[in-house]
């Protein structure tokens, strides 16, 4: 049986991918790798091998990857250090004999992104290049923006009745993290994904007008789109008290959407998970249900 490993397994995406994987893959042939393995005790008790490793400490990686046939390399959150981290992990995996590495990247990672997102895109592009040159076969999952991330401020949007954005007329296909996990689990277990890039996105491309319409229907209050320039968006976010690093990312994503850099083909996600991805309407309904359960 193929031994499958998942890095960053204590994170939200890694944990959910492991749960999907274990539905059909034996626990004894599953390896979860994390800098903080303690939160993974539930998997250990189920017979899964949990191994500590730190991407900033390359000497911890060979043992973590030993015996693994297929590895999911989940991109870390250490912006600015990720290239070195990922390249160390790829080199260690190749040396350990991993046959295929699956990497979670971003949409159109090798395109020319605005300066505010250049570090992010360059690190993903460099990791993709390192994968292609490393020796093992590879699969790249170019995940779209998470609905969970862009939806974190939608209650405020509903309260104010305005969706303020620098997206312009750009479109993108936001995706639920659960669908990214399902797609990753499917690719890890499949045998026809060698040297392939998949665009992991939602079921349709959305512009701000479409998002506002979905919010209007869900909250029962008219939502107006207010388009602003990058400079105006910076001023508004700063006035709201957001930290400069987050402001830069938000403005950069908006500029990227406006430039069409996050407009990707639709269809790969459904093909991999054998169902339609979660729609924005379903996501909103699910969030409301979760909020009601939490309040009980």
C-alpha cells in the first residue's frame, strides 16, 4: 500500500485533508507531519504515524519523510521565508525517496503580480520551479482565494449595506477550504496526476456585483458595491485600524483580481472531488447554520 504523508497537518487544510484521506486510506499507511504534533493526538490514537518536523530546521526533515511514497507539501504561512522552507522540504523529500510531491500553490503563480503580492507569488513560483527540477513526479494544486478568508468581513458588509472594494470588474472563483482538502485527498490517492497543474476554485467566476447579489439574497438587505482606487482602499482600511501588512495583502489581491490574474479556468475541482464545489450561497447558508449551533 502507498504511504501518504501530509505536512502542516495541524493546520486547518492539513487536518481536513487527513480526515478526507482516512475515509478510504489505511491509517497505518498515513503519515502526518507537523511542527506542533500535540494537536494531532486524535490521529495518533487512530493508528496514524505523527512525526515532528520544522521547515526552518532541515535536519528534522529526512526522518519525517522516511518511507513516504506520496507527500502533500502544504505551503507555510512564513511569508518571506517560504522559498527556503519549501526548497529544503522538497530536497529532503527527494533524498528520502518520495516518489511524488503534491504542492498547494496559488492561481497563476508564475504570472507578473502587483508589487504588493510579488513576494507571495514569487515564493509560489520558485517552489513550483523547484518541484519540477527536483526529480520526483509532482502535482500542483493552484488554490483560489478561500471563501472563509474573503467572507470574514461579510457580516460587516451586510450591516453597512456597502461592499467596498478595489476589485474593479475583475472576476475570480473563491473556493471553500473543504473543497481544497477534498481535492488534495483525491490527488494524493490517484495515480494519474503526475506532472499536472490543477486550478482548484469554486463552481463559477464571481465579480463584486455577483457577490453583492448573493449577500443581498442571504441577508435580506440590499448591498451596494462601492468601487474605490487602491489608494482610497488603503486609506479606508487604515482608518478601520487594520495592520499595514494585512492592508498590503488585501489591496494586492484586489489589484490582482482587477487585472484578471485570479480569473482561472473552472472545472478541475469538480472533476477531482466528483461533485460540484460549494457555491457562495451554500457557503453563506453553512456559516449561518454554524453560527446558530455555536449560539446554542
